[in-house]
């Protein structure tokens, strides 16, 4: 059974004090609602992953180290193991401080830093080599959707970035679908649009690796998911959770999204 996941991408936001306040607030909410995070037979308890900026990684790892319901990851890693890359961070470094996840290929990395699928494939290799769970992002720009190219764009991104791997590697990856036209714009793909693309992604995985792997890989929605629309999005059978941006910076909103994921099994 595939995991239900709610991931919070803090991006380049928050001072140290603000990060502490956000982390403390989320922990307090989870401690006060422990019944939501008790696993059992047939449980749909979501896994919560937070992705703070690098400089806050160890603080958040320490804060949640005794809380089984929360994991901490990095927003990016470099595509080389080590070397003269001033300002960059290696996958091995991320793992060494206790992080468990890393985002690969976020749309902002693709568009603002020119990261292509071949480079992202190298990052993916190093993430897996260092026992990190990669959250691999894919998604189309607005002109591509309007031209009817969105299915092919996502297929190309997955085939070059992920679907070349061996089966045992592929099943360790989490996929995040990001309709780029909906990120930070206030627009959201309709529940039907989200389900349509998630089903397309799962079919691509099924065609490459078979039914078992396709049914075990989590696919998250990453396009302006918030406290108001999360329930509708998560009600779709192929939407396993969300990669949350702005709403993850507000304790009440992020916790509401976690509850919606729980309610929608």
C-alpha cells in the first residue's frame, strides 16, 4: 500500500526565530492530536515531511527526532558527490545530518536554474545512493497545457529523469506533479485535472515496472494546494498527498491539510 504524504516546502523563507516558531507550532498541534497519527490495521495516517532551508535542517531534525510522524528533508542537492562547488550541498552531507528526504527537480530549479532531466537523473542517483528518499517533481508550463502537450511533457520528464532506473530503485521514489501554471499564482488544477495527470503518471510507471510498483509509488499534487481545496484534491484515487508551498508556512493551514489527507484515506 502506497504512503499518504503531506510535504511542506518552506522554500527561501523565514528567519531563524520564525522557523523555530513554525516548527514548535506544528509539533504542538501534532502532540495535541496524537490520535491522528496512530497507525493501525488499514490506517490512512499520513506521513508528514518538512523541507526547511539548509541552515535550519539540523534544528528541525532535533525538534522532531522523537516524533515518528514527521520526517525532515532538504530542498535540493548537488549532482556531484563532492568537490570545488562553493555554496552547494551534497546528498551525503544532507544524509549525514539526519535528513531522510530531498526534493529533486522542483519547477523553480528547472526554470530559474536551468536544471534539465539528465542532470536531475544524476541527482536522483546520488540521493538513492545516500539512502535519501527523493521527491521527484514534474509538470508542464501554461503554454504547454494550452497546446495540449502536457501529457507528453510529463512523460518526457519522467522517462529521462526516473523511468530509466531498475525496479528496486524506482519504487523508492516519490513523484510530485506540479502544474507550473498553478504554483504561487492562486490558480489550482481542478480535482479532475489533477486526477487525470496523476492517473497518467501512474500508467507510465505501470508500463515501465508493472502493477505492483505503480500501486506502491506515492504521487503528490504540488500546485497551490491549500486548506480549502485539499479535501477535494485528496479525494481522488491517484492523488496520494501534496507538496505544499505557501500554506506550509502557516501552522493552522498546514495542519488542516494534514487532517484532510487523513480524512480522505
